[in-house]
C-alpha cells in the first residue's frame, strides 16, 4: 500500500546552465509542493502504513527547512553566494544545481535515511520511501524514485556538502535531526504526536 502526504514550501533560486534565459540569469521563486509517498506491505497498530502526524513531524521539518529560503548552488561564484548569505537569514547551500529534479533527489536521500534510522513505536514495519514528487509550478513537476536518488550519473547527493544557515537550524525542534540523518544515528519516534 502507498500513502501520500503533500507539503508546501516557498523557495528562491537560480538554475544555472539551463536553456531558459530568465531561469538561469535571475533569482526567482516558486510556490513548491512536495509529495512524499511511503509504502509498506504491513499496517501499524492503528491500521496505517505510517501516521500522517509522524510524517508531519520529521519529514515536515526537512521540507520546511527549504521554506522561505534561498537555495544556493555551491558551484556558483563566491561573491554571489556571499551576497545572498549576507542578505538572507534563511538559506541552504547544496552541491547540486537547485532544479526540481535535484530537490527531489535531495529530499529522497534525506527521508530515506531518516526512515532507515527511525525506531518505530506503533507497530510500523518495513516502511519505505516509494518516491518524491516536487511540483515547481502548477503544470510542471519532477518525480524521483530510488534509482534516481542514488544515480551517480545525475550527480552525487552528498549530505555532508549541504549547509543550512543558522536561521534555518534555529527553527528545528530537534537541532540534531540533520546530523542524525547524515550520520545514521538512531531517531526514536514519539509514542504520541
């Protein structure tokens, strides 16, 4: 069975090297929607694949980190990156060009690791990330599956190269969440949310 939860976030970026002149030369923003699809052959004690309240907690924190944020490509010039960081409290620097496709891949790797290291508390079993869909506009989206997320031909998603600004980290309920995900440390679900 597959379940889906949609999250929304506002984000600004420049996508270098693309064909669209406006997109590659001007900072612009989108009202994104991220759909997270989880699957399992089992249901928990409540007859659910995974409680939407639990999804909202940690998966929601990951997506919300990108909300009202500027995403910066680490391959961009130092002057540009420093100017953005100087004028924005909420920014994220990533090692990949910030396209909808790369957002999908980054979200997939982060959420996949989160699920693998989470100690479930309510009978959840074999909960896996099926796919991630990121809607950049009303008419365009990218969908990432496991083989896409870990496909080196599309660039490596190296979580050690992702930097969240202090403005983003200050809003995390669990200030160690990203470190736990990166290092594969155990995350224990609460018994109630």
